[in-house]
């Protein structure tokens, strides 16, 4: 496996997920997991453009329907991969990351407004708790 290191991504809940960075198709592992199409600017600034999940990462990413748009039109430079065998955990992590970063190429799980709670029960519980404490300490219900 050819891997270019690792990078942490944080979800809306504050959880940290450590992804492997791959620059080539040979660096993509088989197995289930989460992937992120990333545009790197000025070496250190990373912008997630698309976040998705797959039951087989290699099969999904080799012929991904959004890859040409990401590569040619949006300037994606690398893919970040996190192996997650559990389907429920994959769905939770994907939603957590999408809600935090709101990638331009994702449109399904991006929150539509201030009161749009997550679909996942665990995420919704942590989202409500965070809103409560923000309102308690700062007088604002927003997460940010």
C-alpha cells in the first residue's frame, strides 16, 4: 500500500478521525470505510470537497462517478481513507464529517438550517447537548 501519511479530520461532535492519505490508486485498500476527496492549498491548507462511504473502497473509488468533476473541475489533489468495517459506524462518521465541513460536492447530509438535527441518534444526542451548553454559556444555540 502506498500511503502519503495520515491526517486527522474532526466531526461536528468534536470527535477526531485519523485518515490515511493516498495519492495513487494503488494506495486504496480493499474493505469498507469512509473516503474524502481533498484539495490541498499551500501545502498545509486542506479543503474536503466530497465525503462518502463504501463497502469496498477500492471498487468504489477506482470508478467513482464524481471523480472526474473533483479532479478536473475542482482541483482535488488526494484522497483520504479511513477503514471502518461496521455499517452503522460508517454512516455515523460520514454524517458527522459532512455536517462539520459541509463539502461543496455533498448535498445529502448537509444541514439546511440552524435547527436541522442529525439523522443518526448518537449524533443527534451530542448535537443537542452541544447546543444546550452553547446556549447556557454564550446565549447562542448555534454550533461553531
